[in-house]
């Protein structure tokens, strides 16, 4: 294992800048916020650590990129920021996210609530869920996994046409695997930053996706044309586990971060790190490093304390009673569907420590 190390001076400059105006802007932050953000360049910080590299296939090694500091982000004239009348993040569900419509609706509510906390101060709304057929996108069976895939680029075109007037962005979410073009194996997600739209799949985050026993596998599209979407009827969906929810929250907020203009982070361990594979994605923390956090704060305008408290409230909030199909019953019954947040426990402790620094 290797680490990506930066000097204290380099990290401080990436966070604060040498531009007098941006330095002044930083000095006007709440003392508690400065104290937390300064953890970026404090040696041996127990809140923010270096990026670790585990294999040559890791993102930074295989996709060299120029790092983006705060000054470069702030000075980018082409990045998107919320503006009066365009302060809403819309989530468009394509297909179901759970094995019943009720579970799918609850899963969407969890994602909505998480985004409201993460992008604190912005409005998050759910568009009416749609079947794959509504997008009229192409689809195929992946040669390697034998799982169905839908065309990401064509879905982006659909979302552009459906984007509401007050939208900062529209993001599609699905449990069906994606491919961007015929020559590619798959893609976790795809976005158009200039248009403010994105589509992201959580399919490969299910614990059994790569298993030979995965129930979504198909050998071939027997007597099905590329316009016959009945193949998606009753298509297999993974169980809504805590790990699946955590991975979904990571992907959704990472990709929306790109729409804000945040590039892949190369400073510290951070949600905005790129990832080439599931193991690398799992190593990414759920939240932003101080440099990327300052970028998002400057775009949205939240107070760090309010945002962290909102994230803790999301973890602690109980779910409403939701109709759910149980294996022993053929009809839906009213049962409590608790939010599966077991996988968020360690992260909640980390957020609590951040709050302690802010409120010291």
C-alpha cells in the first residue's frame, strides 16, 4: 500500500489560496469552521488522512488528472452553481429500487433525505418514478455478467427534455446496470455538467451482483426486439441492505458533486476521489475532505455545523410505516420498514467528532 502525500504548505495553499481576496474570505469564516478546515494541513490529523493506493488499477494511477484546488474551483467561470429560481435537485427513479413499489418509494425517500442533509440549504424533490420503457432507451445483455443494461447517454437525453424550470440539476437513479456505448463493458454513472443532468446505477452495489447465482441473469433476449421492454417486467432487484444504501448515498452525492464543478480529489481521502472498481469505491469516505468541503460550502452557502447536524439527524430519523411484501405472504401488509443505517455507524461517530471541533 502507498499513500499520496502532500506537504503542509501545499495543502494549506490548496485550501485557503494565495489570492488575497480568497484569503480574506477564509478569514471571515466562523472560528470553529476554520478550526475544522485547518485539519486539512494539520500533521497526523485523526479526522482527515491521506489517500491510500492499493493496486495499479486504482483511479489516480490509471487516470492521471491535474488536481483542483479551491482557487481553481472558485475561479472556474463554467461551473454550475445554484441561483435564484434554480435551487432544486430533482431525483428521477427509473424502474424500481426495491422488490416492491412500496420499498422502492421508501428507498427514494431515504436518498432524498440524505441529499437534503448533504447539500444542506437546497431543496430536493422526487419526480414521479417511470419504467424503463418511458425513456425509449436502447438496452442489451452484458456479455460478461449476463445482466440487462440500459444506455446511459440516451437516458441523459431523456432527462434533459424533462428538466423542470426551477432545477439546479436532475439526476436519474436505477437498479439496472448501465453502458455508455457498445464498446464499453459498463459504467457506474454518466453526467452532463453543462446540462445539469446525470444518471447513476446502484446495480453493481448489490452483494450478489457478481455471483453466479444472481437471479437477474439472462442468457439471451429470446425473440425480443430492442423496443420490447417487457423483459424488464419483474426484473430481479437486490435486497435493500444497509451496505447497498451506503454505497448508493456515496455514488449519488459524488456524482452531484461533479455537477457542482468539483473534480476528482487528489488531496486527501475524500468522497470525491475517483474509483475504478467496487473495492476502491468502498474505501472512499462518505464525506468531503476540507478542500472539497470549502468548495461545496462556497457554492451552496451552508454553515458547516448545520450541515453536520442535519447528517446526524438523517441517520437517527426513524422511517415511517411502509407496506412491504414479506416472503410468507402474497399480499402487501403494513409493516415497519426501518432505515438500514447499520453501515453508517462508524461515519456517524466521525461526524460527531467533527461537530465537537466546530463547537469547541
